[in-house]
């Protein structure tokens, strides 16, 4: 199990479809209807081509570690959670997503390792997407 | 239209203190403004343009210009974190070239040690559109820069010992600066033995946290030549600025905005990296310096680790003498913003007023580069090229 805090993210009407998905254990991203771009971070339009037409669709939740840091000195609610791993995970669908990698032995982590999404309930109708080695 | 040679930095002042419990933030702005104007030989009443950034309390330049008693024709509160002041010099130079103003004052002040602000800050800004996707994961300033360091190591084989060489060079310079926050020379091993803050960055890979401030004055050519015969003018020959975003989910952690701001500044100045005698390189962390040197074209991408080794950055005779005041890594990082002090030390070098032990002989051309924000997410980047002559 993870000792990471699970702070509730800020949610608004634009990002609600994404966060509603996390509460159901799904990673739901806006896809552009015009250019098919998989949009990150989630928005109600496509920042690549300017289209206002997007469709929210599930992605696989699989990815690879693009970079990571084993944090020894945390701040705020993470002050007592060290060591913990901040990372960018590149989803198989393309986006590089800032997240945590949940790992008992962080020294065993390497760039390029395969990971799979896990969800940690915030208790406020959302869940944080984190990743564990696949 | 180019701004090349159409304005000069005529005044520069760095607050000598690193702990300022006895002054308010506006008072520190006032002291550095007075210092830079005195250095230029100008008065507050000569100022017709005022620039400040997010460190200024209140309603940006509106509050501060009023507090300082200015009556400016131009105000600008451009905020790009620690790089703001290099943006300001570029904007001032363009406005002066366009005839909109003649004497521009730019100030910075911060009190993270005695003012109650959180040292080093944290992640994204509450309320920003990206906040919900960045803040819940325990992002700090060091661990996000560490993401950039780790990826650079993965792609190019850069080592912690190579990053440590940057801190060592800064400490060799800081030993000569009586105002420097850290004056002890350190070794590569001491950097590697310092506590890990956010793997792979050690405590000594991080800049200092200091109270402080600084200011510069930019003036048109007529005024610049009239002050002391122009002998202490650092002419603004080139400027480039840009932002580097997370690129809609395709962030590349191995380069910085210097790639574009540097190219623009060199093109405007009509010079190349080989012409630069001294460089002030933003040094929030050692990795910031390494990536910036590559992106400015002082060496090829991925070669930064070798470039900074074997005294490559040590003044006065290294490949690229850098941050001869000790930089943010040792001297001063006032208000968690290193851009102003980068400009000031470049001006000292161009004037020949750096400490004799680190003064670059005949420093005809200097570069200053600022990086604001966070290499792990989004940054502002601005590059200035300053020279002794317009030529
Ligand atoms: Zn599109």
C-alpha cells in the first residue's frame, strides 16, 4: 500500500468529465473530432487545431516512465510522505502526464519501464491517477 | 527594426544584504532603485518608464510606481518568474528605440528569508487551468527540475559529477565576493555527498534562498553617451524572449527556451556564441545551467557535461567564464528570482568592474540569460547580449 496523501484536485465544469471518469476507475481524455489529437491536459477544445468539437473517450491506462525523481524533501501535505516518486508517464496514446509512481523500492525504477494506471480515492467524488509497474 | 545599439544599461545595483528583516518589501525596491539611479548619475525625476514583476507587492507597476513617486509614461508588469527582468530590458530597449521613453527603471526585491514567504515556493498556481493536473502529486521546485536532470542523464549520459562541476565553478567565484551568501569553495565530492533533495539533485545542486534585490536603468543613446562619456554604458545589442510550454502533453525535458531566445538575440546582435567573452547563465539549479549552455549554442546538445568539466566555466580563462559573482548557486537569488543579478554581473563584466580575480580581460561582449518558471513544466526564457561598443 501507498502512504501517499490523496489531496482532492481542483475540478471545474470544463474538467469535470475527466474527473468523473477517475471516480469510476477510468482514464477519460478528450479526443479532437477534427484532427484526432489526444488532448492533455484535458480541455473542452483542441489546442492543436483549434476545433471546439471534442469527444471524451477512455484510454488504456498503460504507459512508460519518461522521467522520475525520488523526492526526499516534501512540502505541505507531502512533508511526511517521503520518499515518494514524482514522474512523467507517457501514455501509450501519446500524452506525457505528471503523476506519481507507486513503488515499494523506488531505487529499482528506471526511465522506460512499463507502468499501468491505479486510482486513489480522494473521498470527494474524484480519484488521483497514479501509476505502478506493469 | 532592430533594437541593436539603440539603448544601453547605464545603472546597475545589487542590494548588499542577504537578510533584510528591518525593511519592508517596498523599501527594498526603493533602496535598489536609488542605488541604480545613483550608479547611473540620474535622479528619480529622470525616469519616464518603470518595470517590475510578480515580486512587487500590490497592483504591479501601478502600486510601485506610485510608491516610488514616479510619473512614468510607460509601465510594464510583465511576469515570467525569475526571467522577468531580462524581458523587461528587452521591452525597455524596444520602447526606447520607438521613442516612447528615454530612461527606464527596472526593480526587483524579495524577502523569502525574513518576509514569511515559503522558501522555494511550490508547484502550479492555484486557479490556473493546469493546476488540477499538476498540484496534487507533490510537485516542488526541486523535484520538477530533477525530472529534467534525470531525462538529460538518460538521453545523454550526463552525470551528477558533471552537474557538480557547475557548483564548484560558482563557489570558486563566490570566494571573492564579500557579499556572497556562501563563500566557501566546495569540491565535486562535497556536492555529491550533500543530502539528496530530489534524486538526482543534491542540496548543493540547488541555488541559495536569500532576501535581497537589484535594479537596472536603461537609457537612450544620447543620455548613455552624456553620462561619464559613455564609458560605463553596457549597450543592448540583442534580445530574444520566448516561452516553452508543456506543448499539449509533449513536454521535452532536455531543452529550454534558450534554444529560441538565444538564437533571436544572437541574430539581432549579429554575433555568435564564439564571440561571447562572459555569460551570466540562470542557475536555479545546476541542471538549468547545463541545458541552457547547450541551447545557447556554446556546445552541441548533450555535450554540456563535458563542456562544464575541467574548469570550463571558471573565470577568467575557462571556455566560458560564467556567473563571476557566485551566481544564484552561491551569491544571491533574491526573492527566488535570479534574473536581475544575472544582468547586473554582466554589466559589471562589460564595464571591467567585476572582482579583479574573476574579471574577464577586455570583456567586449557579454551574454545574460534568464529562465523563469520551472524546467519540469513551463518556463519563460530571455537572452540579452551586451557590449562595450555599438560598433
Ligand atoms: Zn484538433
